[in-house]
C-alpha cells in the first residue's frame, strides 16, 4: 500500500515473494506438526491479508536490482538488531 501510494520508492515485490514461499513452508510445518486447525487458519488468513493480497496488487510491476539490494539491506539491519539485542541467542537455543 505504501509503495503504491508513492511513499516508498523500492518495490517490495521480491521480499513479498520470498515471504510467501517461507510462509507456505511454515503452514506445511504446522500441518505436519498437527497444530489445531484454528491456529493454522489464523496463520493462513494472516498470510493472505498481509502478504498475498499486497503481492497481488503489485504483481504487474518489475523488480529492479535496487529493489533486491534494499530488501537485503533491510534484512541485514534486522539481523544486526537481533544480534544487538541478543535475540538471536533465544532463536538459536530453540
């Protein structure tokens, strides 16, 4: 939405595609782990609302190298923040 309004200049399409693929893997893992169907449906609806619908609205756009670089930059900043806050330790212990 923010990209379509022109506030963001970098296209989030590549990031959304990666997120949808990852979320499909998570849904498969939830089904395999026999998580209650209510929780699986909540995850599915969240993915649909926050990933699939936004991706569908920008599907016709082209991904440029700068879009990929921006996505990787944000991802690296996120990892840096996790390291700074020592949150990665919690994830590694799980």
